[in-house]
C-alpha cells in the first residue's frame, strides 16, 4: 500500500501542469487579440450601419453586439491557438532536456572509459 502511494507521489512530482492563465505571454496575447478584434468589429459595424442610413442608436447598438460576439469568438479561438503553442513549447523543452541528459550521460561514460584506460595503463606500468 505504501509503495503505491510513493509511486503516485513520485508521478505527481514529475507531472507539471501548465495553464494558460499562469502563462504571462498567453494571457497578454489572448487579451490583446480579444481587444483588437472587438474594437475592429465595433468600428466596422458602426461605420457600415451609419453609411447604410441607420439611426445612430441602432448603429451603436448593433456595433456593441457585434463587438461582444466577436470578443467571445476570438477569445475561444485564441485559447485554442495558445494551447497548441504551449504544447509545442513543452515538447521542445522536453526534447532539449532529453538531449542535454543524453550528452551528459555520454560525457560521463567517456570520462569513465578514459579513467579506466588510465588505470589499466598505470597498472601495466606498475607490473
């Protein structure tokens, strides 16, 4: 029973959760995308409605609704995009760490082989 708990604890330590809300670039990127898209939609719809001889009240009302709808749509799209970006960044980080660990292992093995060769040479000279 204790072994199972130790294994679960070790696995939990190895697993790192990365959230979009904790990632500063993702948070800022999503906020920026939402703001820009909503503003562009608002201005576009407002201008088109005013040019189309709508009353000012109707034009602003429709522009506000368009801004809100675009904000929500872009928010969801930005979350999907940032999830993919974060997954690829984590994959690159994992590959980099594995490569570094492999290089360190190879360097250790080379140093160990050199030390063994030097010991053999010293033992041969001592005889």
